[in-house]
């Protein structure tokens, strides 16, 4: 079975973790889409 998300090794290197709340059964977002959402929320 394939794991979903960022590997444990990468998470250990991160200074901060953020989460994008999603409705429904969505499991993940494309990296470009996720970046756009994060940047939009950072500047509004």
C-alpha cells in the first residue's frame, strides 16, 4: 500500500507545518495548487 503525503524524513527537516482544510473525500492537492492557496492566504 502506498503512503500518502510527505515522508517522515522531509517532515523532520521542516521548520513549520501547515494544513489546508479540505471538504469531502479529497486526499491531496497538486503542489502548484497548494502553493497558490498558501500564497493567496498569506497576502490577503
